[in-house]
C-alpha cells in the first residue's frame, strides 16, 4: 500500500464532509434531487435562506441556498439568470421549497440547474427550512468535535513519541503516519536530519533550494508548494522504483522560538491539509521547537560553562579541562588541533554550522564566546576546521583567524596566533587568514592599513613638498639608496647621477626630516613608509 494513499491515513476528520448526498439521505427531511445528481458529493459549508432574486452579494460560496421563489417570478429567462448567478457564486446547491409560491419546482429552473450541473433539491412543504439548517449545523458540530477529539489524540501520540527513547525520529515517523504522507526534519543549515518513510530523505533533499529561501528570511516563516519543479522525464529518470511520484502538496515550516530558525520541518501529502491535519502539524511544530530550543537560562549557563572550559584550556590546564569536558561535551579534541577566532555579525550562524559539522562527523569540539568573539578548538583538518573556513566565505559579515597546528597543551600559544591572524584578516578585508600564511608570507600586504598609510604620508610629506618646488628627486633617491642597502655607487648608477649628487641629496633628506640615516630604526621606518605607498 502506498504511504501516500488516502487509505493509509490515520482517521483525521476533513474540513467539511457534510455533503448534499448525506443531507438528501437523511430520512426525516424528505428531500428529492431534481438536477445535478453527479455533484451531490459537494461539501456544504452552511445553509442560507433568501427570497432575494439576487442573493449573491450575501454569499461566500459553499452554501446550500434555500428559497420558495417568492420574488423569482415565472419568466424562463429570469429563472435561468438566477441559476447562473448562483452557480457562478459557487453555491453547493439550491433547495426549492414547494407549496407556497409554487406548487412544483418550475421546469425552467430544473433545466437551467441541469445545464450548469448545479444540484437542485425539492423541499416538500411539511419540511421547514429550519429543519435543514439544524441538520447541517448538528452535522458540522459533530465533525468539529470529532476533529478536535482526534487532533488531541494525535497530539498525545506525538508527545509520547517525542518523549520516547527515539525522540525526534519517532515523532517524525508518527507525524508522517498521521498525515498519510511523508515528513522530514532539517537542521539549521538546511541538511536533512531524519525523514520518514525511508524514501522521503530523497524527496526532502530535493527541497533544499526552498529550505534555503526560508533560511534567508526571519523566523517564524513557512511556505506551501506542490511538486518539486522537475519535469516528468527528470522524475522518471531519477526516482527510485519504491518512491511515489512527487506531485504532492508540501508544507515547509521553520522551527525555533526566536528570530533565528534552529531547524525546518517539511511534510508532504497527496491532498491539501485539512484543518484537523493542520492542527496536528502545528502540534508537531510546537513539540519539535521545544526539542530544539532549550530554555534561554540553560543555554546561557552552558555558554558560561564553555567559556570557563576554554579559559582552562588556554591556561594550560588541559587535564582538568578534559575531565570537565568529558561530562559536559563528551570530550575535547585530541591530537593536533587548531584554534579559530571569529569576529563579526553572524557569529551565531557560524557557531550553528560548526556544531552541526561536528555532530555529522562525530568530532569533539570546544566552542565558546569570548567577549564579542567566537572561539573554537577543533581537530586540525577536520570537518569543523574546513567547514568554518568554507562558511565564512558565504557569511560576508564574519572574519576568521586560524592558528597553526598545535597540541591541546599549546592551545594558549595557538590562541595568540589565531588572534594575530584575525587582526590581519580584519585589516586586509579578507574573510579568513591562516597563521601559517602570515608567518611564511610577505610583511608588505599588512601595510595596507589606514593608520600605516597616514603615518607614511606624514613622514614623507617634507620630501614630497620639496620635490614639487625644488630640483632633485629626494623621495626617489631615498628609495634607491635604501633598496641598495646604502651602497652609493649602485644607487647612483640606478638613478643616473653622480655619487656625490646622491650624497648631497641624502644630506638634504636628513635636514628636511630631522632624522639621521645612520639610525637603523629610521631607515626601517622610511623603507616601510615608502613601500606602504607602493613606491616603485
């Protein structure tokens, strides 16, 4: 039996199952069908009585309209127009009472109703209209009571599943069974965590673009769609034999108690959800939210514990930290590790991604906040390490500094490396910087900083002002002399001047700057100032 077949559904009352067929079958009403027999399965939302020749402005659709034809007259065209107006308004059917204005239902009315396939029932004079209204009202009330009762039973069933040993997986399974379709739970990154039945994991995976759209919106948010946007040929070539065709109705719902979604729930059914089924879905959303959202106080306490644990590790107290982490986190990363320090506006998202990567890979992770930064102790080259480097390329408001490889005992030194790498990332506008890159690369890219450029301008300004008004290119001469390590002949040849001319220019540099070129620190500062501005 297909898991999406109507027969597989647990008994949940649909929205409105009081049909004209059921109403006609009630023995005490004595109703006779005159037209529209093929449409008697239409649901009746309500019963409305009107003697107006145009009651359409007062209708919403789905009503059984009762009339005695008091103001309809006997003209054939007028009766046809009356029927057409009602059919266009979407009424469920027309009940015509005889014995007052008419001894029988006008044939023109019957013909017009048959033409529009509008159910037309004759109401005999002994049957008062109020009896029909009471019958429909009682049936609707009974349905609503059944829907509420069944929904409460479903909620209890889902709650027991959530509290059982299988927890979330059991809840998703029972939800799919209750709806007679499939259900899937995604984590905050949009990855499928659990799905039921088994084939639903593939179906849920194809909804990843829709989940990504929800992730980009502030929670709570939801979406409804039908199918997965693929052609019949694509479905025929991609789906497994045991997977039903995916022209289903899908509802996606974010999970979480605040503005940041902690997961997403998707359900798919053969037909649109009825109000009773939506109640069950809402109950599942509430239970899953409670499962994913721990109390704010508990989260804050855990964050404080993580921060204290991090400080123990950074202070070199790894033995104590490992003992505490065993109970709190299941352990600390062993072997070669990296310290990652992140700063920016989307640290919560980065933290979620890191925790999810750790769970999926089965890696231990120490993640804690330190001031306005996020600090991670992760396995070198592991899923968390590589995942965070990849994630910050997408999280444009986050910068990441990464230490070199180290043992857990050297985490303090690694933390300092990560901080220095983060400083480089923030100054250079890069998303992430590895400390190994800083140590093995050039110092010059680090000079692309507003403070350094301002220092360069201030230090070299006297030389540039001289070069604008007097002879002798002092700035270029200084660059040549420094680049040749103070060798007069080589620098003079590079400039195309005599070495005595160069000596004169260097004396003028010392006079204008008020500094001696014999001082190594002065030479270093001048060289960095020249390179910061990209001289030569």
